[in-house]
């Protein structure tokens, strides 16, 4: 595919110009947080920001969406499905860990047997532009321990790498090539640029500070569903779900009907294994009786069940849950502790 | 001997003499600016206990959690098999006030808790610290007396500790325990309680419309994770109305009015029951200004009923008691 170079100061202009032609999601400052938002006139995309507060999964899998609407009419019940055609769009400035999360989410939502039309429509139409981490943005990053790499191009349609004086832009898919054309006239990348990227990539990998035995704990998890260890992690948990809502790979959802007089809508909204309503049955019974079982579910889903089902760990090592858990429950520590048992 | 060492010794003593089954305290966190709640059951683990200005959340919530779980576990047992559980808790001023509220509201008996009182000079607000660091990652952090130094990729900086203390702490009236079974450490000097309503006074001076707009704007930030409710020692309803589904009071999507309904209900449920520990503000991932509204209720509680939440065992929360000379003009003349 194409390999081009972009002048350092030209990138912001290119992104803003693109935003005039199609919806472009990019990291922007929003009060105290940096969030992925659709760029509008006057908004500045952040070109060198580490991990945004919210994961970009929101763009394909929003926190709440209407699946269908229904009405009571004189002729009886009427339904209106609401899968609207999504526009072609660009998701710009995604870090490699987050880009990898889309591959994991695709396993779930683009399963050979079950296709999630809501997710798929937006996912198919959106090109992902990854911004490689030439330096890991934070000490809590641990992508290399769970199958990723700070300069990985997995999940990307275009990868940008900051070479210091210019960006190297590589398209990896047809969708990416089409968007790269819209970037305007760009010079072809020379060998020096490619060599520089390789050098930066090796350096960046060495700069990762958090190394955890992510791949080693599966056998223990397989054998220890009832181990007393599970009594030790959940006690301070506030069940706020911050860890699951910010997580780029968490994908559980709930379906609720909201009815008002003669009409209603069916809503899909994020669920969280951290909430006591998770797997609560209509009878009032919940097979997961306390936060202990819920926390075990969170860890087992990521490091055991997902591995069984899709041969990948459902964690990309972005470190959000580590940084934002209000009571400092740290998944890196838990995985490390398990590996010592 | 450092206060931390004395605390650890006390924990060993209480656990080995079986005076308590568990000590709820704080341990060092995995990030340089955090301490995490911890639960010590084995006297050999006492070395984990720390006490420093990174110890933020109010631990009374966990005391309630543990005792309620224990109570539930005893229900199906024969009376002669039932056991008593005693929880030891490291408690500063606001924590003890929350314990008083639990006792007043008959959540558990006084002899089910053992209060290890500690003095407090306030805790570090993670949000203020993040702002001081300009949003850069903090890779090291240390406190020496009244200065705090932190390191970011831009270098090391030193600032007054006071500049990053939580708002609740800066104007705290009860930074020393109001009740305790044992005190560890000498009482801390007072904070600046005279300024406690400065923020509320400014808010009250605004017009009704401005106040509503402020409330509505703040609530737009809220993602309804309920961390504020879950960390609050006074929010202990078994099933919160927001999660009831028969009937459903509050919708599940991200509708503004649903969020406002949740917050209004929670705030009013806090009247006379909020100790201003600041935990809800501390754990809120979105930085919602909850304190202004809670402080307004607190101010009204004091002005109308001369009541301060959890200050004294014998003074019941104003909404739980009725007296013939209660003020009532405000009902007719809002
Ligand atoms: S589990 Fe934590 S570190 Fe892993 S992907 Fe999710 S938020 Fe990131
Ligand atoms: S962020 Fe922390 S406190 Fe909140 S649910 Fe997750 S582990 Fe529990
Ligand atoms: S509110 Fe008072 S007692 Fe509570 S932490 Fe702050 S200073 Fe300490
Ligand atoms: S903690 Fe903050 S975001 Fe979460 S429900 Fe409370 S106010 Fe809303």
C-alpha cells in the first residue's frame, strides 16, 4: 500500500480540511477531559495526546442507542426499525492499543453467526487513522504484555508515525488508501523514513514501563474458579463501572424498553459486570451474588473466556482502568499476584 | 514513633487479642499519588497500613458494607450458631461523623465497631493535583511537611500542600474524631471552618434561573456511574430508587432529566446526613460539582435546626425527628 510523508505543521490543517468533507472523530479538549468527538468548525484536534479519557469504542458502540420504536395505532401495533445508514467517516488519532480493541470487538459483533447491524454499519464506513506511540504516553501502558505493541498497525486503515521532523503515513487497506488520497498531494516516503520508523519502534518498545505476565495466568484461571484469592480483590470496589465504561474492549450491553403512553422505544445501553444489576434475573435471583463474583467475571472474561473463544486476551493494555479507578484497584497488580500463586 | 507505626501496632494488638475481626484502613497504592482502602484480617499483614494525605475515601462505607453482609449471612442460622463481628476502622473526623450517623440510624450496634481515631490535616484532591501537573502524568510524588513535590515528564515541581487539598478539607470543622475507642496521634490543628459556606453564599446570591442553569450544566457532565452514591456512607439503601424497575422511576439512557432526577433525589436524601467528607467529589470520574448543593443543604440544616450532621450522638438528624418548635415559615415563604 501507499507510504507517504507529511510535513509536521501540515497535519492539523489536513485533518481540519477533511472534517469539512466528512465526519471526523478526533481527540479534543472538552473541559477537564480529552475526548473523542466529531470535529466541528473551530475545534482543534490534539495531535500528540496519549490516551483519551473515553475509549473510541463509543463511535461504533454508543453508551445508549435506540434499536427500534413502536406505536399503538388503531390498526394495532406498528414497528419502526431505526438502523440508519451511517455516513463515511474517519476516526483520527487512535492509539495502537485502542485500534487493536476494534479487532477484538469485531470478534463479538461481527461473528460469523451473529452480525450486529448497529455496530457493523458504523464500523464498515469508518476509516481508522492510528497515531503510533513513538514514546509510550504513560507509565501505566502495558500493551506489550497483552499482545500489542506501541507502534502496532493492527486494526488501522492508516498509520501515522511522528519521525520528529515529519510524519510517515502508511495506508494498510483500500479504505485507508482512499482517505490518504484526500490528505492531498504528499511526497513518497524514502528509505530513510522507513528506517527511522523501525528504529523508533524498537526504542519505544523498550520504553514500556509496565510489564505483566498477561499470557501466563490462563492455566491458573482455568483451574481456580473457587480459589480463596477471589476474596481479596473486590472488597474496596465501589461498583462504579468506571473501569468497564472507559475500557476499549468491554462490550456487554443491556436491552430495555421505555414506554410512554402509546409508543415506546427499545434501547440498547452499556451494561457493566461491576453493577449489581448485571445478570439479575426477573425472579430477583442473581447467580452472581456479590461484588466478588462480579470481579471474578471481569477478570475471567478478559483473561480466560475471551481467550477460549477468540484466542486473544480482551485487554489491550491502555491503562485507563488503572488510572481512573477511584479506589486504585489495579488490574496489573492482580494479574501479577495471580502469576505468583 | 511515627503515627503509622503506632497505627500498625494498634492493629496487631486488636487483631491478635481478637478484639476485632478486621481492621479497615489504607494501604499504599500502585500509583504515586494514591492510597487504597485495605482490609487487614491477619495481624502479620499490619505492615500494609499507611496513613498519609493520599488516603482519601471515607472508610465508614466499608464498615457498613461488612456489617450488613455479616448480618445477612447470619439470617438463616440457628441463634446458637450466630457469631458477632467487630470491625476496627481507621477513622479521622469525617469518618467518625459518618459512623455516628450509622449508629443514630440504628444500622449496627456501638460494640460492633472499634474506632481507631486519627488526626487529619486533609487529603490531596486528585483533580487539583492533576490540574497542578497540567494534565501531565505524575510519575513520582512526595510530601514533606507542608510541601508536596511531584515529577512529570516536564520535571519536578514543588508546591504548597494546601494548594491541592480537597475543598472539603480546607474548611473542615471536625478534622479530629468526634468519637473514638482509642486515639492514635495528637490532635491536628484546626482547618479554616469559618469559610465553609463561602461557595454557598456566592451561589445563593445568584438568581433562581442562574442557579438552575448552573445545576443543569453540572448535571450534563454526569454519566450516572453512581460512584458518588456508592462511596457515600450515608447512601446505603438496599435498592436505590434509580435501579428499581417495578416501577421504573428513572430511564436507562442518557436523558438529561433522568440524570437530574437521580441527583435531586440523592441530594435531598442527604439533608442532615452529609458530613462533607468530599468522597463523592473525589471519586466522581467527571468532576461534577456536587459539593455546592450538598453544602447548601448543610447550611440550611444548621441555620434552621442548629444541626450539624454526625456531630453528636444525642442529636438526631433533623428530618428524623419532629419538635413542636421546628421552624416552618420556609414552607410557606420559599
Ligand atoms: S482492562 Fe483496563 S488496561 Fe485493559 S483494555 Fe480495558 S481499560 Fe485498558
Ligand atoms: S473503577 Fe474501580 S471501584 Fe469502579 S467498578 Fe471498577 S474496580 Fe470497582
Ligand atoms: S473533611 Fe476534615 S476530617 Fe475529613 S478528610 Fe478532610 S480534613 Fe480530614
Ligand atoms: S460520581 Fe459523578 S458521574 Fe458518577 S453518578 Fe456521581 S456525579 Fe454522576
